[in-house]
């Protein structure tokens, strides 16, 4: 393959536009085709691409796959469409970057894994939060032994409510897999990456208490969780917790991640970018807290709303497409994140602990 990679985009809503902005600053990347059944969404893509862009437009991914105009495809269509969208892309043997969550059901996520593992082309599950520079630095410090042996991990996301989508499809769990799949698969993926083990059981206490209470769609009230606590036990004995609140948009930091080992505690705060190391000092001894700030390139920050991570993700996916870098986030990674989220959804509804073995994993 030449150094120029021609990209197709299936789904040109908010996340699709973010991908367009990031591809615009990725060396050797050019968008040559977009597919979306909604004209309004294609219009957003045209605006993002600029008046001089020469881009073919299609109403579905199957037509895009057959066009011969692309070397790789980004799937950023609504969650519940992923399997249908992916079918012709796998048949065409195209490299794929598929937005999270991989699918809305375990069955569909397993199907994607089967297809991806049979394909000779790279398949990458888009887990942007891995590539936030402060999060990467946090993980590097853990790997370097800064806290000793990891025992506890906690992640807090206090943020804004779900944004408006075309038709507000994200208001219903049947379309998204539920908040714990749709939103929180990012954090369950981070847990697996940091802990280096697989989840064995999940307990989630959550509900929809504040957001979307007055909204109705064909007479139906939204059913998505807007706050929750989730505890995950991992096979290696590490326990992790996610604290989610989607009506806390006034918080200084949207994400706060804390790892505690037998020698120290390490925190990362995003978007301020601070890493805080707090070694154990014993009772009543002076604290020895140290701080450093992880800067993010301004170009990366301006290209999206995920603290620069989409830009860095694209550099690595582009390398994988050209055969000069590995796939770092596989379809199986996407499946396992969906599985933890699905277990959390069941747990919140049924108010019980859910074993991952119940899901056939």
C-alpha cells in the first residue's frame, strides 16, 4: 500500500465528524467516501471536509464497500447498526476501525470477533480513552512499578448528560446496549488494560434519576442509567470500581483515575492532566506527594472532544493499515468491554451480582 490511505466513513454524525477532523491532521490520510442514510448527517460531513473536498457519497456502507474508492473504513454509525454495517465491509476484506461499543449484544459482539479473527485485514475497536496522553502516562507509571503491586483501581467520570443524536436513538437501551455498555465500555476496557486480567463478577447499583425525565418518544420514556456505582472483581484478585454521574457537568475534571498498590497511590486527573503520586509514609509521618503535568499537543486537542486521544489513535490505526504497526485494540477487547457492561446492566436491573460465566465468557 502507498503512504496515502484512502478512508471511507460509515456514519457521519458527531463522532464521524470528529474522525474527519482527526484524519485531516493525520499524515497521508484522505477521506474519499462517506455513507449515511441521513442527508443532514452527510451535510455535517461535507462541512467538516471543506468545499474543495472530492468525496463520493453513499446511503449505506454496502455501496461504499463495493465502490473501490477506499483502503480502510471507519464505522461510526449508531451502536445497534454495527453488525449490519460490518457485514459487507468484512466481505470486501477492508481494514476497519469500529467505534465503541463493538455491538449492543454479546451475540453480535462474538460474531464480530469471529469475522475479525478470520480476516487478513486489520480490525481495530475504537477505544479512544486508552490514548489520552495523561492516561497513557498513568499506565506507564504503573507498568514501571511506581505503586508496587496493584490492588485497587477506581475510575470516576462525572460529566454532562448524553448529547442529542439524530432521532435521539441514544435515549433507549435497546439501541445502545444501555449506558453501562454505550458509555462505560471505555472504562471497562481501561480496567482490563490496567489490571491485565479478565473480569469474573460484576455488581452495579444504578438508575435514571435526573436526566431525560420529561422526554417522550412516541409516548415512551427513555430508560438509560444516568448514575451508577459498579464494582468489578478480576481473576488476579484486583478489584476495580467505576463511579459514573451524568449530571455533574460542573466538575473541574471529567475523569479521575486512582490506582493503589502496596507501596503508593497514583492519581490522574483529566482534563487538567495532573499525575499525583502519593507514596506510603506510615502513620503521622510527613506526606511525600509529587505532581507532574502531562501536556497534550494543541493540534490533537482541537481535532476532537476526547482530550486529543482520537488523533493519537488514528496515527496507530493508520500504521496498522499500512502494515508498519500492530493492532492494539482487537475485536476481542471490544467484546470483553461489552461483556462487563452487559453484566453491569443486568446487575443494576436485577439488583444482584452477575458472574461473567453467565454470559458464556
